[in-house]
C-alpha cells in the first residue's frame, strides 16, 4: 500500500484544529456508495448528495450478499464521526470487498451467526497489521505510529488516568508527582483527571498534599484486586481517553502527550509503552526509561513455565523486533509461549473510554494473573490494534511478590490462566458471562 507523501495532510489537519481522525474505506456498489468504518464506529451510506449513518455490521451483511464492486476502493482519512474526507490515502481495484475490511481492523471472516465468533476464533482471524495507520500518520507529518515524536496536541475530550492502589504507600507520592508532571505537558484545552482507587488497603491510602486538584481518591470497602479496582475507577471517570497505570509505575514526562497523539489518528487503538524496572531502594534515573529489558523487547522462557502454551525447551524471544513493532503479530500467532494480548500489560496502557467502559476488566481474577491480557484479548477480537509507543516509557518499582511468596504467586497465576482459557471460548461480541459462583453470589 502506497500512502500520500510525508506531511501531505499536515496543513489541512492543523486547519481542522487537530480534530481526531479515523480511516474509512469507500466501496462503490451498483446500488449505493458505502464508507465502512472501523469496528465499533458508525459507517456511512450516500443517498443522493447526503451521507447518512449506517450500522457497520449491517453493511458487512450487505457485503456478504453483494460482493461485486463497480469501481476502485478508496481508503480515506476523515474527521472522526464526520463523512468529510481530509484526504485519499490509497486507491485500488480489488476483486473482493472482504480484502478491504482488514485495513480497518475487522476480522477477515464473514459474520458467523447472531453471536459471532468466539474470542479465540476472532483472534485467529484478526491481523494486527496497522501499516495503513502508519501511512496515515506519515501523511499527517508524524512518522510511523510506534516511533514518531509528536509535539503536544489537543485532546479536547479529556484524559482519565486510573491507578489501582494497594501496598504502595511509600512510592505513591513520587508516582503522582511524575503523573502531574506528565499532565503539565498537555495542551491547556486538554482536560485531565487522575483517580487513585484505594483497594481496601490497611492502613488506607492517603493522597499527599500539594497535588493538583485533578487528582482524587476513591475508596473501596471490599478488596477488588487489580481488575475490579480499575473498573471502579472507570465508573468514576469522566473523560474520553482512559490511561491505566499501576500505582508503583512512574510515567515519563512525555508519556501522556505521546499516547494522545496516536489516539488522534485512529479510534480503535490500545497503546502501550515499555517499562524499566528500578529497585525500590534506588532513586529514579534522571533520563528517559530504557525498555530494552522489558519482556516485550526480550524474554527467555524455561521448560515448565506456567502458561496456556507449554514450554518444552528453553527459548529466547524478541517480540518487538520479530514482529516489526507488533505489526506482524496477529492471527493468533505465538512467539514461544506468548501472543499479541500478552503484549498488553496493566502497568501502562491507553485506550478510548468508548472501547473500555462497555466491557470492563473480567471480574473473577484474584491475585496475580492475566486480567489485563484477558481484557486485551477480547478487545483485539473486537477490532482494536495493539500499538507500541516506543518514543516514551515508564519506570516500574521492582518489589517482592505481593502474594507473599513465589509459590503463592504461581498458584494464583495457574487459577487465573484457567479463567482466561474459559473466557477465550465466549463470544467476542458479548459482555463477560457470569461464572456459576458469581451467579450464586448474586442470588
């Protein structure tokens, strides 16, 4: 796919006030002209000279009945939620309209009945090839999605940062100071807030004095664990972009502005950055985080490692390098024992509230385990791209297992992996189904 010249649309975007954008595919049929949007977004049909909203899944059903195109397909950059095109990114004759849907994040299979595919089946049918977004970002003068260094751009829908907090009394003041510093780099017309969720800690979490008023505390009377605490924070959040960060993780000064810039280009992203571990007794380095030891850069797995995929021989993997920045990590591919959802870590991720709030984190994960990976798997199956943001990062305070011992931590992981395996067999489009013990508790 050949994109526009670098920076070709930068001036038009600036004139729009850096409005959030999205990609749509314009498909000409004999009876109608369709602009198909990404999953979860409204698509468009032209009636006369007027563009009208149309449900995307309804248009996909139309595609399955009417495969013949009567002209070239165009990939457009449009202002989000409007049919007005900023530019034509790509134009080509295609034999099959289903070859176009993957440009936008749709699974490369037709709809399968009213329930649709399971999460596992949808993951196997989903590419993470976000190169069309690379071309869009380059046309806007930003460069490739994973590495561009954007100046501060406005996000007028606001940012909500959510931090589940338990056992972090010593490090929390510095974490919140770093967060406030990152927020200070946002444009003045970008509202923000940070919600610290006290997960029934003893003694209770207290906010240090002198913080910006946008940082507030929410208490839970009962232990919720990481996923439940994030859900409580979401319920109290107000803004359109959600950032989840562990309360022992320090954001780099440019973290928020770098993630915001990516989300301005497309509505169906999960953005993640790499972390550098820092021992709890040492001061933070006076430099940018170095993610070269993050497991998404390099990881070694030994035989017997607990996981969904058995490790029968020692293996070292380089996920970022081996998948070209996760672009080639779709369709259920594994590197050693890990897959694309494993690249999404709760220590830092950002995604639209419209994507996260209707789903929430799965409710049954207790202790250490992949509730963030389970959350990501369902979102990827629903059409989200996982994009690494390598131009910024985070520092994470290393600490002993919060479970009390490595053995207890591994036992929690084994239980939670069983939850995850079961969730993969549920329909991707459906909410989390209540487990039997949760139904009994609700009665």
